[in-house]
C-alpha cells in the first residue's frame, strides 16, 4: 500500500535539490535542476499510487497539471548521453564531504557515471535507487536551457508541495 511518508522523503530530496538551484554555487545549478526533475517525477509516481487508494485525493489529483515549462526542462536535462561510462562507487562515511551533508537516504557516493557526474546514490522509499547529483560536467549543459530553469523549478516544487498538502488533507 502506498505510504505518504515515502512521498515526504522524496519531497525532502526535491527541496534539497531546489536549494542547489537557488542558493548553491553556480556549478551546482545544473545538477540541482536534474535532481528536482528526477525526484519530482518519483514523488508524483508515489502520489499517483496513493491516489489509487484514496478516491477523494484522486478526484483532486487527476485534475492537476504541472507548471508550464517543466516538460521542456525534462527534455533538455534528462536526455541520454552519447556514451556510457563506468563509474566509481564509494561507501566510506567521509566520501563526498566536500559537497556538503549527505542527502536523506544516501547509501553511497559516486564519481564519473554515464553523465560524467558526481553525487550520491539514494535508496528510494519502497526499494530501488536513484542518483542525486552534486556535479555534472559543463559539456553536458544544454545550450541556453538554464536561463529560465530556476523559475520553472521553483513553480514545480510549489506544485509538488501543494500535491502533498492535498494528499494529507484527504487522508
């Protein structure tokens, strides 16, 4: 059965990623946008599963639409790389300290993955794993796509918060 606490964990990761975009150093903005998109999509999957068991929430949730511009960001930031690269996974407690505190549910630090990125491997609520980036190579930046990204992800995160608020009201 879907659990709201799983969605809350995912939203916490989304909110941490938003801080990468809005308050982090310039080199963390692109990984932050990607993290908002990836963990935001996982959050919405969890909310969709929750809606199936809560008819009141489902009637509201089915009518909601993500903010304008989010699909364009997904196409720009979540495209597959041209070449796959092996990466190093480190499970030392001190790994990644230079990038700040470990995100919620972080189980390992990685470097040089298929995107050439560095970050944390996050254990997802309910099973599975996803990468939470703290650095991506500049060569992977879609040209001109970062200009409006901050405003779009701010609206997207506000939308996600609203979804969780309504799910709690309905439960």
